[in-house]
C-alpha cells in the first residue's frame, strides 16, 4: 500500500458507542494499523460522546488521544472495549461535540457499536445543516450482541454472544437431563430483537422460544404447558432429554422468566418441575470468537478504505454525497455500504430499535417445527 500524500492524510476519529461487543477491539486494531500504514492519524475518542465532551481536556491525559501501534498491538483477542464505550448520544450536547471535532481537527469518523451508534450517526448527519464540523465522511460498523442494527444481516459481537449463551444452555440442559423431568426457562439478551433467542433456540433444540416480535399471551403459555405435559407423558421416563425454553428479556412486561417457570411448575401437577436461569451479561462473552475477529478486521479495513475515498474533498462535496454517512454490513453474500439517509427512512423501526425486515424470522417456524410445538395458526383459538 502506498502512503497518502500530505494533502490527503486524515485525522480519523475512532469511537465506540453502546454496550460492549466481541470484536470491537479487533476492528479498532485493524483500523489503527491501516491508518498508520497509509500515513493517516488514528485518534481514539475515549468513552463515547460523553467522554469526548466532558473529559477531552482532562489532565494529565484527556479522552482524545492519538493511537500508536504499540497501544493497539495486543487488542486482537481482547473482549470489551479498550477505548471505552458509552450509550450517550451526541444530541446530549451537540454544540460541544461539534466544537471538539473542530478543535481536534477530526477529518473522518469511524463509529463502532450497536443501535446507539446507528442513532448517533443519524444525528450527526442531520446536524450537518447547522455545523460544518460534521461535514466529514462517517461510517458505522455494527457491533452488538443483539444484531439489531439496520443495514446489515450480521453485527460483530453476535457470534461471540451466541457461543457464550449456547455453552451456558448446554450446561443447563445437561442438568435438566440428569434430573429427567425438569424444564429450564432461560432468559436471553437482545433488546427488542429476538435474533439471539431464535438462533440459540435452533442451536440447542429449545422446546419454545419467546420473542418480542410475537409477544407472549396466556393462551400461548397454556398451549406450551399442554405440549410439555404431552411430551413428558409420551416419554414415560425412557429418555434423559432435558427441556429448555428461551425467553427474550423484552418478550413481555407481564410474563417474566420467573413467572413463566412458576406457571409451568404449578400446572405440571407434580409430573415435572421447572427452574429459571438468567445468564445476564455472560452473554456479552469474554474472548471474541474467530468469526467475530475475522469479520471485525475485514469490515474495519473496508470502512477505512471507504473513508479514505473522501480525502482531499471539500466539506460541501462530502455533505452532498449520500454515501459520506453510511453503514457497512453484510447483505446476502456481499459486504456493502448503504447510505444512512435511506436506511433510517426506509428500513428502520425506530420505536422498537430494530430493522423493519428481519431476515431470520423464518427460522422461528423451524424452531417450533423441530420441537413439535403447535404453530400459531394451528392453535385452538387461532382465527380460521
């Protein structure tokens, strides 16, 4: 790779926004390496937008720091966020954010994070009307365990999350199998997206999966408890297979994980018992999975290459190009950049913080089919 000429060198701001996710550090390391190899200056904006606004001039070390290779060299296998992450949005102090961008001469911005990062990019793009500091190329690399960022079918961190959750559920299922007649109700993360619960349910052979997209009703629970009764009755104690039900943390405000487990225990008539388990932040994973590391590096380098195409252009030229604020993601079999303006208008469910069209929803029927669970249109109360 050739080093850019002096006039084309950029100060690239790198910021993590939202909750930690596996692969954040790997993509930051890749971005730093690419910047340095091309003559750009990577600038870490520590602890998100609140960190930038409140602590940029702290002594002896502020939150805006140029990153050297020795700083990032060992980040490839580390989980969490070495530069700190925060859910705060730029709109909390948009004037100070713009001032910081100008003061520290940020020429491009690389955001890594979940829906908060997506929202941040949307706010910065719209604020270009009032602040020239935001008329710079900006790209978001989706990184969240929830896999709920519009513009991509895959967010880095979701594979690490699934690995941790499936290991947890396998251990739980082993306990349930040893006890023969035991059902575990496990609560998964994922926000208002049922991706994690559905994919994990498919992987472990869950009896049922409750997700926000479908919600939970009393009739649904009654049908599933009846299905459990029939399943154990047919078994007659001959097999040692444990039963697991997965419930997304936001599937219902009323029917919590503990309440569902208690309902199953109460209605079982002593024929089987139930327990509930909440793995919590274990699902954010420790060491990032190989898949997350590889994609983090690929997406990180591609993102920097995209930002680099705007080197030397005027602010007005940059602001006029829809692709100057974009989302990198996987669509089908390809890695694509999508303009933020179109994604936020046409593909985003802002209320539930997820894409309008979730590609994985068809797998939910597969989970139910494999478990023998009655489909919704086959339930006794379903409209004919």
